[in-house]
């Protein structure tokens, strides 16, 4: 219960580097269902619908030279938690320009209290 309230109070913003812990259900060869947590770490490009129940964040990372983007519903039961690693200083609501070339080097880190 306390974790749910914590998720509601945190405002996710573009430019934040986050770790999204997602619950994944798998079946082994015997048909037994297992649940594990997979971590996706990347930069938030866009935030949709603020703190509404249908709020989503778009997270992007570069894996083996290939850009990977995923859209996570913030309040979904499959998302165990979202932790903020650091934040970059940005001036836009959507960071689509990060998809192009080496803009990541130009972003300056913002100190978070």
C-alpha cells in the first residue's frame, strides 16, 4: 500500500534516467508458472497523462548499438516499481531529438535534492 502511494507522489519528467522493474510471468518445461522481475534502464522521452490512472512514460535505451523504446503504464500491476537514477536538465516536454545522433553527450546532469 505504501509503495502505491509513493508511485503516485513522484512526478516523472522527461530527461530522468529511470530503472523500471517489471514483473514477467514465464512457464518452464514442466508447465510451472514462475514470476521474475526484469529491469529496463533508460531515459524518459515523454510523459503522457500526468498522474491519471492511464498515465504512461516512454523510456529509451541503447542496447548493443540499437535504440530500444518501451512504453510503460505507470500504474499497471505489472510494473513493480520505478526508481529514479538521475536527471538531466532539459527544456522540452518531448525529447525526440535524442533518437537522432550523439545528443546524449550534450545533456548536462541536474542535481536532485
